[in-house]
């Protein structure tokens, strides 16, 4: 893995943890310009929408995303929420160095965030949808 020397900034961890604590609806972290540190990019308050999240994700740059998925369980209609941690790296057009850095840093970064329910990697822009996030974190709305 290529994570040697890549620092994970505590502010980036805190921004993701705020999503778990339902203080924010979503948070985005990124690499600094030299790919030596994971830093905060931006976050959305607890009333922010998925559309607002998507407006802040560049299509051809890697990002770490925490999203507070709110949904109903299919079998009994109970409302629940779980946080999904996404490593976003577009298969087309993303800088190779960033791709290597995200694959080597993702697990270590996610492990610093308490109570992340699921961690996934998404490589296609078409998969960055709220329905897909919910299906991923909830095993197709069964849990």
C-alpha cells in the first residue's frame, strides 16, 4: 500500500465523526495538493441534502465521504439511520497518484472514525446516488 507518510489530520477525523454523532449530515475529506495529508474539504449541516453533498464532490478527484443515510427498513417500515463511509475515486480521469493514495489510506482513515457502519469504494459517478448509498449501508434496506 502507498499510505506511508500520509498523515490523517485530526480535523478531518472530527468532521467525519460529527456525521456519526448526527451533528452534520455529511462530510468530505481530501488529500492536500502534495498527497501527504488527508484534510477537511467541507461538510453539510444536519439539515443538508444529498444534492448539496453531490454539488461538493468533484468528478475527477478522489474524496472520502461520510453520509448519514436515513431510510425505512423494507420489512417493517421502521425508520433508521446509519453512516456510510465512501472512498470516491473515478475510474476515468482521476490522477493516478491520488488513486494510489486513496487505496492505501482508506482503511486507516475509516478505522479512526467510531461507529462507521459500512465502508465502500465507489469508482463510477453513476453510483453516487442517495438510493445506492442507502442500499449499500442497509443491505438493500433489510437492516
